[in-house]
C-alpha cells in the first residue's frame, strides 16, 4: 500500500529565501508524481507533474525533482514571496493496483514572511 | 478547456439529516472522478472513485455513498449524517486512463454536522 510522507509539516521563512519541500513514498512503482498547492479553505491547484521517466520539471520559480529509486521528490521554490504561503501537497499514484488512486501526503504548510 | 464545478461551498446540517453534494465536469468526456475528504490536521482521504457511469469504487467503509448518474456528474450522499462526517470534501477529475496525467480539483465543500 502506497504511503506518502511530507517533511516538514510546517515551514516559516523570510521573503526572498530559497526553500525545499520534501516528499517521500514507499512504493517506487509510480506512474508520476504531482505537486499541488492548497490555499486555506480552497481546493487543490496542480503545480507540477513529473512523469515516472523524468527526473525534474520546472515552472517559473518552481522546480520539482523525482528520484524513484530512493522514493523521494523535492519541490524547490526560488526567491520565495508572501504569495507563496499555502499548503503544498504531493501525490503519487501507484502503478500497481490501479493508477486511478492518487495517494497524498499530509502536506507542508509554508509561511513566507514579508 | 475543462472545468470542474462543486457545490455548495459550505453546508451546515443537523445530525441525522440527509446529504447530497454534487460535482460536474465540463469540457471532457469519460473522466475518472473522485471524492476526497480532508479532516482538520489530517491528509486527503480518498472516499470514492469512478472510472465510468455507474462504476463506483469505495475506499473506506463509512456512512457515505456515491453515484455517477451521468458521464460528468458525481454525487456524494448520505441518508443520515453523523458528527464524524464533518470535514472538507473535494471532488476531482483526471483524464481516463489516468496514468500520466494531472488531476484537477474543485473548490471544495465545507460540511459541518451539528
């Protein structure tokens, strides 16, 4: 059964700092890994999708990496801004037992202080 | 482009009352559809998913049920709500098959059972 863990649970940084969020998963047989952002009381917004054959994806100030062999993914945020404050979640659908099920971590709550 | 609609945004219901939450997707056909629940301090829990009309898979035993009467409509129901049903409910969709594609979420329904 796929389990996804995100560390740290919460992170507070000053504006302008570069930061890394971590995601680990127990079953490395995944189709892809997806990073989401969730603002308080809102739904999830997809940020980046890394295919299992890829090692990283970039979108603006965001860069996500994937290391299937070690069961890890990182989300790098460059030059953080107060608007980046949100909860970030990763999800890894296992390729065994059905790709329909996105298994989520509990998220990292990021606060960027001005 | 594809959009997902989920309503209502908030709902306060007494214990023992029925529940019906609706989710519809536009701009795509034969999507995979999902209902998730997010309880305070906990991660996203997959409740139901559907790969086609009338096809519902339940992930956890509970007081809830789901139905897919039309291709792009997914309904979450309960005959009698419990206090423990309170939470943030999220509908999501992904293309079918879902292996290497993103999942997209609605804005969620905050359900409070009193």
